């Protein structure tokens, strides 16, 4: 009598592989970057279980959102984020920067410095949408002005945040001017 192989083993392997793929994707925070451990993290829009991961792995105390109010209707992320922050005693601060002119003005920079200077707010997650230049430029301001990074160090660090999008000449000039 021939031994017939049961497809059960193959099905189990396929199910395990599918579960691993789903879990890895499920816990992937878009464009997540550790700027300064325990102090500042940057990312795209967190979703679902990303918030729990941010709280338990990185101990996020404050979320700073750089999007405009008009952007809150995109994929209904806003309500989820605000409800999660309130439910988990995480500060939620809106620091809107215009999408089309993504360089933060002096007022926005000063507000961000004040947020970062308050130890009760740390660590902070700064986010917009994926590869958001507003997050990149506000991070650059913080690194250059408060952490005393050189222009080259700042460009290198913010390059990690915007890995899919190259910095423009205007971006580099903005960063260089921060360090003068």
C-alpha cells in the first residue's frame, strides 16, 4: 500500500507563515524613526495596534500631530488617535503646519521647543502622514537648535526619516540656516 501524504502539514505551515506576515505588517509603524531614544520619535500615521506598541515599547507620553484640521477626515484616523490617547493618558497636541509650505514658522518652532522642554511630555512621538516633510523639518529645527547638531549631522538624521524622498536644495538651505 502506498503512503499518501496528507496536505495537513502543508496547510499548517502556510497558516503559520500567513500569521507571521500579518503580525509583522500589523506592528509596522509607517516611517518610524528613533530620533533620540526616550525623547523624540518620528513617524507617519500610526494605526490600530501601533498605538499599543508605541506605549509599551517606547513609553510615548505625548503625541504631536502636525496635520491641518482639514486633513483629519482622511481615512478617519483622527478619532481613533484622540480616543486612544485619552484612554491611555497620553497627551495629544495639535501643532498644525501647512502641507504646501512645510517649513515651520518661528511660532511653531517655539511651541515645539516648549513641548520638548517639559519633561512630563517625554518621550514625544511627532507625526504627520507618511514621509511628511513637516515632520522632517520640525525635527531638523529641534536637532539644530536644541541638540546643537551641525548642518551635516541634521541632514543625515532627518534623511533617515524621509528615506523615500530626497531632501531638496531648499530643504538643505533651511537646515543650514538653522545652524548659523
